[in-house]
């Protein structure tokens, strides 16, 4: 999809993404045989059945817009959309860091 601003309306920044991001569970898992058989065989041959990642159902609770339902009925995460949420979370966290840095400077100046 196109990212051009001229194609969008009602543009708003996502409010407080960090709170939701902190609830994302990064998990270790082993692929099971419900996976597409060609993919399962590929991962098995490459000794890559063990992996890490996110669970779509968990992310869906917070950002259903980034979840797609495949023709098989399984959920998948649209990572480019999720990346936008993560960028905004980083920006929010940076504001906290800068506030803490300023408080530290003020405390150091009081101790001088």
C-alpha cells in the first residue's frame, strides 16, 4: 500500500502505544505439523523448527488492524503495520528518557 499523505484523511498519532507494546509477549516456540507441510519440511531439514516471535492473537487484543486472516483461517501479523506502532512506542519512550535526564541534571545542580 502507498504511504503518501495525500491519500489519507483523519490522520491521528496512535495514543500511548508503549502501554500496549509492554503487553506484547515475545515467545520461544517449536513449529508444529499444522504449519503448511512444505514450510514444516523446510524448517525441519534446516533444523529450524525452534523459533522466537510474537503470537498474533496477543497482538490482536491491542492492534487488530495489524492482524490478517489467511485463507487457511490462521492469523498472521502484518509486520510493516506493526513496525509503525513500534516506532511510535520508541518515540514515546524517548520522551520519558529525556524527562528523566532533565530531572537528573536538576538534581545534580542542587547538589553542587
